[in-house]
C-alpha cells in the first residue's frame, strides 16, 4: 500500500472512488453466521407519506424524531426489515402499506444525501422483487442511516 502511494507522488493512499460510480460488480458475500457475528446498530427513520428530506439530516444530533434503532446484520433482507418496522409503526401494518427504503449517508463534502434502494409491501403475500435484497447487496455501509417512507 505504501509503495503504491509513493508511486502516485503522495504519502497517503488514494481515497476510495465515490459509491455507485463505475464500480465493477462485487462478489457475492458469504452468509453471516449470526451466532458468532456481532450485529450492527441500524438507525431507522420512518415517515408516513414520503421520505424525509436531506435537510432533515443536515445537523448531527438533530436527526428526525421518529427513530427506531435495530440491531441486525448486513445479510438482513428488506423483508426482514419490513417486519421489524411493522412492530413499531402502526401505519406500516396496514394491509396495503408500501414501504420504500433509502440509505442516507454523507457525500464527499460531508452533506447527507439519500439513495432509494428498494420497496416492499407490508404483507408478504404480495411479494415484491426487492424483498430478498440484503443490506450488503444494496451496498450498505456501517454508519449509514435507513430512511423508510410508508405509503
């Protein structure tokens, strides 16, 4: 690593490329052994009728009030997260409720940005293509927030 940094004329390694920009597909991660692997803390912010705005996350410590903290693993699916959100949100329990998931993370300038990653229906009998997508598949990074719009 140090040799590469010297060849490029600097003492520090180059920063990683921005997320989602011309990156080759990553190999499928191995399943997580949930008995042996410590879970991560996922901060989930729910809102009925739409997603929060980027400005709602602009000041650290003044995030939206409707927060749910979930301990989970990177192999958790959007279906699993839907079921967890339904435990705390009455709006998400409606039979025809649709949940839209978005990751909230800081961009290169340190401002929070939002990226929609999938949708599920409240009840699994109305299966959606995104139900089986995992946090890892969607390129979640530890420290990102999850914003859930409930329609």
